[in-house]
C-alpha cells in the first residue's frame, strides 16, 4: 500500500491570531513546524468572511513554505480569481455558508454541475489539481467523474460523530466510495473531524491517498506542542497501512 499523505490544516492557528488581531500566532510558522514534523502538505481555507485565513496568508504560504498548498475554496468568482493568481498546488472546492461554524457537509457536485464545470476547467487549465469535497456517495462520485475532477475528498464528519453500528455503517460508506472513485480513476482523499481515536480505520482504507486534518491537531498542540502532535498522527497513519 502506498504511503498515506498528511495535509495539515492550519486555519485555526489563524483563528487564535485573529482573536487579538496582529501577527501571533503565525500560521506560516505552524506550517513550517508541521513540515518538519512529517506533514506532506499544508491546507488552508480562505473563507468568504476571512474568519481565520486572510488573503495575505495565501501569498505567504505559497512563497514561504516548501510543502504544496491545498487551498480550500468556495465555488465563487472571487475565490477563482484568487486561486488563479496564486496557483496553489491543489484547490479543494467546498460548500460554504456564512452562518456555519465549519464545513458542515459535502458539496452537491451533482446538483451544481453547470455552476462547477467552468470553474473546474479554469483551475485545471491553470495546472491546479482540483478536488471536490463531497459526501461518500455514488451519486456525488459520478458527478465528480462527469465534471472531470481528478480528486475527491470525502467528508468524514458523519463517521467522526457517529458511534457504534452507525459508525461502522459510515466507515463502510467511505470504504465503498473510495473503491468506486479509485476504480474510475479519481484519487480519493478524506477529512473532517479526524482525531487520534478515529483516524486508524480511515487510514486503513487502501485507496485513500491523503488525509486533511486541522482542528484536532491545532487543539491538541495547545497541550503537547504542534510537532509531537503531527508526528503522532503521522505514526498512527503509517501504522494503519
Ligand atoms: N478537509 C476539508 C475540505 C475541510 O473543509 C476541513 C475543515 O476545514 C478539513 C478537511 C479539516 O477538518 P478538521 O478541521 O475537522 O480536521
């Protein structure tokens, strides 16, 4: 089985910074530490309301870190323009509602085909690897295929919040979806709500190539420091393969 990549989402370092304005703690410093501790990529979500990552952070991340940047973005003209200007390694299209606390569900790639198609084409033409953040369902994977997206990221929030039989069902849904995506030439990734306690089963799904993890890592870093926490997540992921 190939090595599973870890994308560290540094949004919530910016959340703490923005609580006081100013420059501390700096998400770019977090990205550097994550890189040294075994991250394979950095993920950042430039939200419409700029509640954590700000425009300036994107340029600093692209110019200042050695790792590839995965820019999470809503499917809007404003975000398209920013992505085309900065040309991150990857762009993950996410649904976004201003009132939500986090990205609460997957993108309706099936229902928004006509809106998404030109955006995906423009990003792809610019050499940006497009990923769609979707629920692990055959309908959404088929939509990703017809949209020509090379990557899908499965929203693991339901799995992360479920317990017992329900969790086993959600895990099966993700495993089946990963197999279906891979069979059709789409690289599956996964993320949302992953922790030390629930990552192993997701990391063991052989087709999944990358996990993007943020909130838990940054929260846990308050107690143990970012480098040890990233190293521990890396170790759990490697042990699961
Ligand atoms: N992947 C995507 C597409 C996301 O939107 C998020 C949340 O910003 C994550 C992964 C990471 O989720 P979490 O912060 O719960 O680890």
